[in-house]
C-alpha cells in the first residue's frame, strides 16, 4: 500500500497571533520547478475595486532543501522565486488581518475571518492543482465554518486555486444552526450575536427564502449544490455581503437580528412580533446573496470566465447580475410570505426613489455604470449623484420594467427568462450555468415574449431616458402616487445632521442649491437670523414659507457666506409612493396575483 499523494499545494495558517492581528502562513509546494512566480490577487470577485491585498502581506521568505531561495519582487503583487533543488519548496509570510468587512481578513480575541484572496499566494503553474488548508493554534472553544469540504483535524481541500479562494472561513465561538431546504443542507453561523438573539426565527425565515429560490431555479429537480453556509458577522454598525459558490459572508447591525420574546405569564406561546425594518433589510440581504448562487456565481458575465485577479476585469453586465438580483431579492421576501404587499411596495418605492433622486440617471446608462464600477460605484464622492446611476437600483428597475412588459402583454414573465438563460447556459457549458452575454439575454427575452425586445432592452440598458414604469405598474395593478416634496428636495440638496448644525452632503444638478452656489461640506449656520442646530430647523424658521427672501448664513472652510434663500422654491416633485390599486381591472388583478404568487407562475 502506498500513502495517498499529498495535495500539490499545502497551506498551514497559524491563528495564534490574536492580539497583533496577523495570520502566519506556511506554504509548501511538493514538486516546484527551480523558478516560478507567486502572486496575491489585487481584487476579490464580487467586489469590483482593486484593493491591493498584498499591502497587508509581509515577511515573505522561501527555502528548499535547507537553503534559502532567492526572492525578487516583480511588481506590487508578484514575486519571482528561484530555488533549485529536489525537495519541497517552502514559503513563509504573514498577513495583517484587521479589516472588519466581508472582503478581506480579520483576527482578534473575539473571532477570525478570512477570504483566501487575502491569505493564499497563487503559484504559477499550480493554479489547477489541488490545494489544502490546515489551521494551527486554534484557540480553545473556537469552531470553524466554511463551505469548503473538510474538518479541523483533516484540513480542507479545494480542487484548484479559484475554488480555494471562493470559500471564506469564519473562526470563533459563534452561534450555529442548521436546516434543510429541498434536500440541500444549510448551515447558519452568527458571530457577535447578542444574548437575546432568536436564532430559530432567523433559521425558519431563511429557510423559506431558500426553498422559494431553490424551487424557482430547479423546480422539483435536485439543486446544483448540496450544501450551503451563511457566515454572518453581527456588529454595532455595518452592512454588506459577498457571494460565493456555496456560501456567503454577511455583515449586519446587531440590533437588526430578531430577538426572543418573553413568554406571557399565562403560559401561552407568545406570537412573533412583526419584522422590524432592520430585520427585513437583513432578510433582503440574505435573499440577495443566496440568489447570486445562481446569478453571477454560475450564470456569469462571459468576461469573467475565467476571473483574472491581477487587474480590473471589465463587464457591461452588472446591471443584470447585480440589478436583476436586487429585483428578485425583495420579490422573494414577498413570495416567501415574509413581507406583505404593502411592505413590498415600500421596498420597491425606495429603489425607485433612489434612482429618481439622482440626476446622474440622465448622464450614465446602466451599461456604462457597470463598466465603470471600478472607478465610480466603488469610489463614491459628493458628485456621484450627478454623474452616475447605480447598476443595482436602476438595474432592478430595468428588471421590473421587463417583467411588467412581459406580464402586461400576457406572454410570459421574467422568471421564465431567467430559467431559460440558465437552461441555455447549462446546455452550452455542460455544467450548472455558465458564461452569458447581452445577446443571450436578448435571445431569452425573445424566446419568452415571442417577439424581439432587443430595441427595448438596448434603450433601457444603454440609454438614459426614464423607464415607463408608471404605466407599466398601473397595468400590473399598482398605483403610483406623489408625496409632497421634502425641504431637501425643494432645496435640491442632500443634507445631513452634524455636531455644529446641518451640513450639505451633496448638491444636485439643476436644483435651487446649485443655483444659490451651495457646495458639499457647507455648514448651514443661520436662516433669517435664527441659529440652526438641526436639518428640521430650516422648516421651523420658515424656509420657503416667509413673506420675503431670507438670508442663509453658511460657513465654508471657516469663511462666512451670506446667501439669499427665495421665499418660494420652484415646482419640485416629491417622492413616489406605491400602493395596491384597490380597484384594478380584472386583467391587472390577475397579473398582480401571478407576479406576487409563491410559485411566481
Ligand atoms: Zn450583489
């Protein structure tokens, strides 16, 4: 009998340095050539910004057969290794881990977390070889959660580098729960949960989302994965998620977690309180990342096959992969019975108002926004609202508009389009999902609609005009209402509370604030002789409600500016609110019922 062959690449991660927040890493290559290049990714798939993970790597050394190897840095993230010999090549380095996000790595006395893109060097020529991870020095009482198959004793194995770095690890004394959905085993891990956390409710609600989505994509057929892991980090103030092939890393506000309620004194079972807005936001995030399991992790932009992690990788399709996922995330809360119709329409209106409140929607198309994600969406500044549109929110409205177009003509729906794309891509690639292009999306729309929607798709994705949503929603049995404009809307600015008084966050193109000469960062000190302490004080002291124009005293870089606020603001539209049309025509009623039904059919 021969011993089983060792994986070609082995990593040992020492978790012991909790207080100085470093992972010590030993990497071993069994049969390395005399010369090779090692590198660390500069970005992590799913988060389109060059983050230069190698800036946290230090102390790199290498040896072979007891002799030090020669290391030459080639650029910011690659090193040449020269090490003649026959024994295994051993590299050592450490990675600083103190970024409390889902994108890189963290280590302290409370918990550890890492993405492989922050910790594991890629060895040239070894990318397709088996990679193994072992953890050393795990503090007592700590557990490990990851979607990668393996155990603490035996280590974890990935068939290649791409797979290795698509499985984040959570380490610590976390809360852990499990459930089954459509034959797939799911694990939910929560770090930082407060004592009254209601884990059972989180599991039950998440399970409903998973079942609805598994049935959406696979019907009664087996799913394309057999295990899934949610890694949630509950913090004082934070929000975000990153999708992976059979797991997701999430971050949420601790107070948004569901809480157990005390049993009434009479011994009866307490009824669950309605979900808080924060909890609905968390469920929406869970739904979003889970939907990505199909839409971007398996169906993916053709440009991302394969990922290249040494520089920006451009695609015009994030409006589809992020936007359509954003459309379905809230829709699945409704279809799974976790929010009612009124609440769903509030979530929809919030997206709508975010787009309508950004003049940049007339400047940038969602295809352009996708392409420029690296320099615009991920690098927002005070001018973003004027120059950019979000491929998340406007992309979700394109999905809504397409869905309502199909449903309004009673010729299918977007659900059928998504499933057709899945089927076409899977047949083409011979696996679950696969790369797709905009032409594939147009083809799937045509197949479902029975006529070409290419001109409509091109106008909505590459154009900058308004989407005809009011009419489309009406045909779907939803009423579009306008609220009275808020003070900030009348002013044409985004305002924020600050210690010294209200502050201008952004000035919107074409609005009154722009005409007056206000700028981002301006402190609003006084109006008509009244000292302002809060944003609301502008209303209290009569902005747009005085007989005469008023003097607005502003501070910019410690210089005082005196501006004249007119007595009346121009005509400005308020936010949109959406309500269920109480008396729709019978067809609209039927369409709405199908759109929101649990099966979506
Ligand atoms: Zn997303």
